[in-house]
């Protein structure tokens, strides 16, 4: 039975050693809590680093044995790898870049090499345990290269990836020296999840501008494989936090803590030590609040908890010193014998203690400069069983997109933060309850279990989409079947696209003309009286007439606009009008004037806007604008707007290759039918073919065609084999 393999940098526990004693302590993080319902079932597995470097093989074997019982598998890292991959590239290169602190980012070759090496180490570990049909769910920025590595090792894997921190804008991400490699690593996944739409939008923009892949409705075509990106905000285990808030131990702690602090309003601030959290600015805002509103002196305090993190690193050490000085200054300036403005704790607390703090706090203040989601604010809301309390939340936190009933602030605006603190402390209870009920309803519904289920559904959706388009790569068995059917048939109908199918694509007509090899193939193929060959192309009728004048064949030009049987005259399937072209041409010319490098190709009954030579990113932006504009203009005009490889074409919706091909299928009954094409316009032809037809897609494995073939070289090889029978 297929299993789910969860992969993250850290396992959902903490490994600690003291002498010969080894302890494994479960993590209480949101991810570990939510995914516990997955990895603990059946043969499912969680793969990750246990948290410390072990040198002795005996210790490693002991850890492997103990973790196996809990459905976990360790990836052991050396001290050097921890320093360069984890502390280095992950936290000194990616973290500052993704949080818009590029002035702190460090670009070292050894960091990058260690990052590649460790991601490869994870990939090898997964290869050892993964089997066909398994789902591999990878988490966070430490493992951005891993999806592609697994894809290369296990091509048919079901791979999901979720980023738990913000994805930066193109202007920030492009600074990274290894930006394209990181994107290609992520694109190895089938589904890529983000907390917010902005994160998803930034990712797709970078994919487009740095990797050259466009997208539609969040789907990216990566070398013929569909990859889906979507925003799925992570929730918390609402019932767990609400339950802990009502637990006897929590109530007892609350009683003792309240007695210690006294009868005053309390503002709660909980963060990990990090420059992205905006802690000094929060303290300065509180200091300014006490200056502007002296009537609150002695009546309100901040309970500030900072969880230690990397405080031996100079930048974090300096941050802690700044915080210490600010706390000392504010307490020294405003404090009294019976009142401490800031109760400051530089340590972590057990969950029951945190829950007691959530219950006690009249206000929770969460003001990061950037944060992927921030679950503290959601935990606070779930713990407010009396439905009172106010949340002050940075609009830069992912949670702000869901919790609009909080007081949203810009963390760079100290005066706005001061006003928010005053509003929160003076907000009437009925208003507090109204806002709290709305937020509780939201996070109760969109909890971590909902997030987990939705992620898996989106992954299953894109896998189904991929499978619907999967074609069998043509092999010797398929070729033999085609040859046998061809040989036994007395009447054969063969549809051949031109550019990208029987010859490489060249826009310049001089380069695209049939070469000697193709001429020989067409001469031999059309000389056989049993064959009726149809060139079905997007090129104009005059060019195709000139190129194939010497061969007894039929031609379908301009994607089905013009039809010509051998020896006959050009005609159209239906009466077509080109009166629409004047208005549409004016629109296209406007886009050409605004988009250097673009140009218009004029055909008899269609117009094509080309942007192959346009600056990467600008062309895609203009395409979105143009297609939207054209869709609006084409309403009730029987026009079709089609996007292709660096082109946008508009033509009559009454025509396409499929409709044209049906005219031949109806008129010329055949025992052997074959259709070969390479792009989106050929899909209509594939769909028009009867079930017995051999349909072949060139250069991809996702198509309505039955088979796929690598390139025009292989197509020519197949045609040569048919001619020799």
C-alpha cells in the first residue's frame, strides 16, 4: 500500500545527549502536531535531521532503532554540514533574502556546496525508502533543491512542497547567485504550496522571468509536466489549544501568574530571537506610548517572551543586546516599586505556561517586518475562551490575510503602533467579543487538519491532470504495431504538422524550407498510391504551396483556414470574414509600440502577435494584458484567442486543425490513420481522430495523443521505416 513520506530539515523531536544518556523529546510545534495524524499511521514515515551531530556509529544505530519505532528515519549531518548548510546557506543566505533583509545576506561558495550536498544526502535517504505510488511531502527553505533531486532519481514520484516562510519578490530573489537552480529545484515538485497569494505570485513571477516558464491559473508547464502552485494558509490545531486553555494545570498557572503581576492590563509579546520579528521597534512603540499616555503608567505591562535562537551569531548577539538595553531603559525610566512596565523572559516556556499567558493577556502584539504565517496570533485567539481580547497584528505577517478583524499595523510606523496599543487597551468588551468571534470562527474552520487535507487534495488534483495528459513514449513495440497496421492497409491517411514536427522550428522562412532529407522523405511517401498525405500547418498558404508544389499531397494552412486537395484550388470550410481584422490590428499595433521586440504577423484570416525577442517578463506581462483585452473585444464576434510559444493568435472560432481534419476523415475513409504534431494547435487534430488512429505528440509526454516521440529527427526515422515496408 502506498505510503506518505514527510521530509523536513528537523524531525518532530529534539535529540539530546548527556554523557552516555540519550533522550528524545517530542516537539510541540504546529507542524509536528498537525502532521502527527499522517506520519504515525501504518508505514508512513518522517525523514529529517535529529538536531545534533553524532560521530559514533553506535550512537547513530541506537537513534535509528529508537526512531524506527515512531515511524521516523534520521538524516545525520556532520558539524561542518550544520555550520555551512544550516547555519550558513539556509540561515545566512536564504533567510535574509526571503525576508527582505538582503543587507544581511552572505554569499559563500562553501555554503552553497554544503547546501547541495545535504539536499543530495536527503534525496539518497528518501530513495532508500520510497516505492512507486508513495507521496513525498517536503517542507521549507532548507530543502529547496530536494524535489528536483528526487524527481531525477524517481521520475514518477508524487512530490509536494510547502514553503513556510515568505517567498520574496523577483527584485529580491534575483539577487541570489543560485536563483535559477533553486527555482528548478522547487519545480521538481508536482504541487508547491505557499501561505499567501502574494508569495505564490512572487514565485510565479520569478519562475517566468528567471527560468523562462509561463503560467496559467497557477499551472507551470515544466518540460511537458504540469506543476501547480497555490496559496494554502497553514492553520493550528484549534481544539488542542482551546482544550489546553481550559486544562486544570493551565488555570492553576494563570492564578499564580496573576497574583505575581498584579491587577493591571497585560500585553503579550512572544517571539523567537530574530531581526525579522521587529522586537526593538515594538519596545520603542511601547516606550512612546507611555510618554504620550502617562495615565496608563502603572496600569499596563508588557509580558515579553523571547525564545533563544542563534545568539552566538554576531548579528543575533547584537540584537539581544539592543533588546536588553531597551528593556532596561524603559523599566528604569518608567518603573516603580510596585510596577514593572516590561516583564522580560529570555527563555522558552512549556505549553501550559504559554496557554496561561494567552488567557491572561488583554492584548497580544505580533509585529514582524516579515513572517510567512505566524501561528502565535492564532494560538492566542484559540485560547481566548471568554471571547475577549484584542490582537495587534503586522500586515506583513501571512496571518494578516485571514485575520482582518485584528488591528492591522505597519511595523515600520511607530506612531501607528502607539495608536493601535491605545485602541486595543480602550476597546469596549462588546467590540472585542465581536471581532474575536469572527477570528475564532475563521481559524476553527481553517485549522491545520483542513490545511493538510487541502494540500493533499491539490496534489492529487494536479497528479490526475498530469495523468490525463500522459502519453506513452513510442518504443519498438509501438513502432512495430504502427508498421504492421500501415503495411496491411490499402488506404492510408497521414496528417503531418510542419514546424517542430517534420522539421525543427525556424521563424525565418529561408531557414524553415524543406531540406534535402525531408524532400526525399516526402517524395517517397507521396509516391505510394495507397497514401494520402496532408500537411496541416499554421504557416500561410502561399508559403506551403511553394514548398510542396512538387508533391502530390493535400495542404491545410493557417491552422485550418485554407484547405487544398492535390490538384485542386484553395478554399475555406465556411464563409469567413476578415472585417474584424482592422479593429484587432489597431490593438496589436498599440502593444507593438509599447513592447520593443514584438511584431505582428498578418495572415489571411488571422493575426499573430509575436514576442519571442521581447525582454523576459515584459513579454509575459503584455501577453496577459493583451489576451484579456482581446477576450473582451472578441465577445459575440466568433473569434478565438490562442496563446502559443511566445505568440498570441486571434482567428475565427469556426476553424481549427481539428475541424479541418474532420473534413478529410469524412471524405476519405481509410484503414490506417496517423496524425503527428508538436504544439497546442495539434491537440484539436488529435482529439478529432478516431480511436483507431495513431496520434503522436512530438517533444512532450503530456498530450491528448496516444504516443510521444522525442523530436523531428525521430519522426523522420519513423517515416523512413514506413516507406521501407
